[in-house]
């Protein structure tokens, strides 16, 4: 079952998933992601929720197994920005992520938004494959050259 998670409802399972996602990124790119504690990630999540971040949770047998957080932003047009998306590793490949992505698409359509955007790091090959399977395409590229100093 998918439902919104409010700031007041956020709990240890939500922060555990958040921290799991943070560690995945940190462990792949320590040159980009600053080392943070569990409590710092929790506080950062709460700050974002205070600034309008919406969170959809996927619950299996009343246990949170994944979430997708998003903002609705406006530049030339209004669009939905996916901030974070996480399914616990043991539950991946079972359709829960697809269900969350479909739900956010329904929200975007209902709100008459122009598009859905998000970033994904190149090292996250499985996620890229998943997003492309859903029909997402590259919009822009961020290039880098690592320097030895």
C-alpha cells in the first residue's frame, strides 16, 4: 500500500532507509558526499519536509519497505522533482519501485505538471536501467574531470 508519510509519522524505519540510501551514495563517491551521521541525515530529512518535501511510502504488511520524496517546483512551467527514491535491498525487483514511480506520475498528471525530473549518478547502473525501462530519458549531462592534487 502506498500512502503519504508526514513529518509527524516519520519513524526509525524511514530514517533507516534514508541512511541506507545515503551510505550507498557516500560509499561510491566519497569525493562528493560529505560523511554524515545517522542523526545528521535524520535532521536533514526533517528540514526538507519543513520546506515542502512530500514523501510517499510503500508499506508491505504495515512495514515501510520503500519511499519516494518529491517537491513540486516551478521555473518556466510547474514540474515534479524527485528528491530521493529508495526501496530496501531485499524488496527490490518485486514491483514496489514501479508502483511508487507510477503513483508519482499520477500525482504529476493530476496536478497538470509538465514533467518529472531527478538526478541519478552514473555509478547507479541498476537504477538507470530501471528508469529507462519506465520511459525516462536523458535530459542533460554533468561532465567531470577528476584532478590529482
